[in-house]
């Protein structure tokens, strides 16, 4: 999966939605696609979703999202995550309570790939 597709898959799982909207381009109205964040306080069109694959700041939104998910206490315990840098330079993100993990060259990519493996409904 290419990075942009991963970013979009993560965004959808976080509750972002893709919409078409009209824009003015060279005195003509054309349809463009944009993304809407699920938070009503920030509900505006964005040309693209955050770069979750490369930005640790964007990827950390995933960690915080999982940490604050409204779920029962048993599932909350299973969703505790661990992020580690191995001696070989690979990053590992895993959810020990669910036996789900992923390894990548960077921490943001490891976070994204592990999050996409979660088989829980996380979008609000």
C-alpha cells in the first residue's frame, strides 16, 4: 500500500470523510474532493488528510485516539499499546492484549500499520 493510501485509510478509520465540493478554477466551477475531520469544531474541508505515515505529530493523534476511545474496560486494557525502537533500527508498535503489531523503518509508519490492523470499530 502506498503512503497516501495508508494516510487515507487511517483517516477513514479515525472518522474522516471524503466529499466532493465545488471550487472556482479559472472562472469556471469544477468539482474537487476534500476531506472533513470528524470533530465538529474543526469541520472544514482539507485538500488532503494529515501525513500520518511520516509525521510523528500526526501519527501521535492515532495513539491519543486509541487511548481515549470509549469502550468497555476489558477492551480498553487490550488496546494499551507499546512503541519501541529495536537495536536494528526498526520501530515496532504493538497491542499486546490483542496480539497485533507491526514493524517499520519509522515510528509513524509502524503506528499507522498497527492501527490499520485493529479489528475494532473506532470511527465515531
